[in-house]
C-alpha cells in the first residue's frame, strides 16, 4: 500500500494554512462574525482532512514503517497546531458575539472596558492575530519537514556500500582545523 502522506500532502496543507492566515483580519474594523464562523469551519475542515490522511494510512498498520511513521507524527503535530488555532478562534468568537450582542441591545449597562463593544472587537482582532501567527508557525513546520522516506521496510541493506578509490574519498572529507 502506498503512503497517502507525501510531501505533496504537507505542501498542500501548508499552502492552505498560509492562505487562511493571510485572510484573517488584523484590525477591529475588519472583524466580521459571519467570516469568523466561516474561518472556523474552513479550519475544522482542514483538521478533519488531516486526520483522515493519518487514519487512512493506519488501516493496515503492519505496512507503516518507521520512516513513514515519522511523517505521520509530523502530520499529527500539524493537526495539534490547527487545534490550537481553532481554540484561539473560539475565544475570538466569544469576544465577537459578546461585542455584537452589546451593539444590538440598546441601553445595556456596561463597564467601560469589560463590556465595551469596541474593546471586544479589539480583543477579537488580537485573537485573530494570534491565530494567524500559530497557523503560519504550523505551515512553516510542515514546509520544513524532510521528505518522508518510501513506505517500504526500514531494514538494513543486504549489499555492501559502493567502494570508491581512496583519493576520491579523501577529496570529499571536510578540512578540520
């Protein structure tokens, strides 16, 4: 069975995360409740897709060899990063909905800081900025992942290494001073 976790998988997920992070608002005026819930839905979709890749590969665990397991661990770390971003966006949603509720209800008694809709929008925007940074960090970690090894067994080679003349081998040795 061939691996469903390939460098293309990592690259695709990293690009999607970077695109989503780039679309996040950075200021309170750009905060929109519908867009925020949409962003949460898109991120949840990417999380589900990531988990499905790992699950698909473990349908026959005896064929998942050590090199590929390392790639799956990296994919699991990406899923954990996405989960942390979802948590941050859930906090942003709490601030946003509270702020929008305050705006919708006139004559609502509120303290100047805790219940001010503008302060809540600022807090929502700050959560978006934090989520953007986490997404970019997760995407960067995916991009820095080394290419997963082939899905074959990771057993020692049965043939000996190729031998080279001594002069050729010495020319590749680094100078150590």
